C-alpha cells in the first residue's frame, strides 16, 4: 500500500502541536502508512525551501500556527504557500487552536493574525474557499490520537462527521467535563480544592471551564495515563475559539453564580439544582482523603 503524503506547514507557532504529535504511542505504525514530505521536526524528504519553490505531490496539508498576511517563510507569504498546496490536496487539517481560531498568537504583533476560521464573537471561515476541504482539530496542544485517527480516516475515505467549527464530532461532540473523576464533587458542589489534591471539583471557585468546553481530554487520556482535571488542574478551555481567556484559576461570577454555566443548563435550572444540592452535606466528600 502506498504511503499517504503529508505536508506539515508551520505558520506563527511555538511548535507545540508538532511536539505533542511525537507522543503518539503508535508513531511507528503511523509512519508505515504516512510519509511527511516536510515536517519541522521529523525526518522528511524535502526542505522547506523545496516546499516553497517546487511543485511537489501532496495528499493532505496540515497547518500549525496562526496565519497573518504579513507572515513569510523565506520571503514567501505563508498565505501563498497555503493556497498553492490547498489547491492540490484532498484535505486540509488545521492542527491546534492557533491554526483553527488564531489562539495565543493573535497577540503576535503581525497584522490581523487569525486562524483558518476565526472571528471571536461569531467564528466563521475567513478562507471560505477552503471550508469544504478543511477539518479542524483545536487544542493547545492537540491530542495526538485525535490527529492520527483523523488522518487514518481521511486515508481510508471514511466519512467524518463535523461540528459547526469543522471539528470531528468524535472528539468534540461532548464536554471535557464528561469522564472527569471529580464529577461526584461537581454534582454536590464541593470545591474545597487545593491544586494537585485528589478531592474537589474546580468549577465553582477555581476556574475549570470543562463543563462548557467541547473536547476529549477525559475520554482519551494524555499519554494514555491522565488528564489535567483528573490530576487537579482546571481546564482552561484551550480548544475554544476565545482561547486564551484571562484569570485561568478563578471562576468568574455574577452575584455568586458562575458566569459560564455547563452547556445546555439555563440559569434557572442551575439555581434550582444548586438549591437542592446545597441541602445535602455529604461528609465523605468534604474529607481530605490523602
Ligand atoms: S474539575 Fe472540571 S472537569 Fe472535573 S468535574 Fe469539576 S468541572 Fe468537571
Ligand atoms: S483539559 Fe481543557 S485546557 Fe487542558 S488540554 Fe483539555 S481542553 Fe485544553
């Protein structure tokens, strides 16, 4: 079976996604099936200058990093390089929140730094000509399994169901809260949390954004071992269009009620539930177990 040709193009980026991908546990099997014509870290057949100056065959274009019309590689605007390969590939994958929504490099100083579809209030495709070809995997960084599995699906012509940001539903249809080992503390509103401790939910006081963040961190554990929230650090919503927000470790509140409620829960329903759960005092959940 011939290998699928990938181009990993880095725009304004810290390379965090390229590094995260190196943690993919089945990387050897992956490389038996795919070949990078260019990758910023892994060995590849061509240099970046070859990519820019030659017309090379490529099946899937991976874009990492935010995009600005001012940003260039060897004097060539990144937008020209994207457009050149976008026109010949079967699919484009935006790898990470920067390439998808603009991410942290919106503050890079380059004019109009963005993702392939970024508008903070109303995310919409800026490169609308590329929309039908694009699959987005947001994350800062991405989970390597999500990227590898999507690339295998593209290779095998498997239909990929997408959400409104062109992200695969397989990884983004549910919240990061789903699967966290602290759900019992969430249910009974126990946030007696100290970072790194095994007890307490971090939604009420410590800024956990997982109940309103769509992602798979508690479904696919990082390094097959753990997740941030299981380990005692709040989710910062790194997959979201408005990432990064501020005050990561504080829950924004209005009159004692969290400003952002779990997806699908209205204020009135939240207040009713909160009233009921407050009536319970479950000693077991208030105890320091370790
Ligand atoms: S710590 Fe975060 S992810 Fe875990 S149960 Fe609480 S809100 Fe959900
Ligand atoms: S837990 Fe939240 S902030 Fe951390 S990687 Fe997952 S989505 Fe991003």
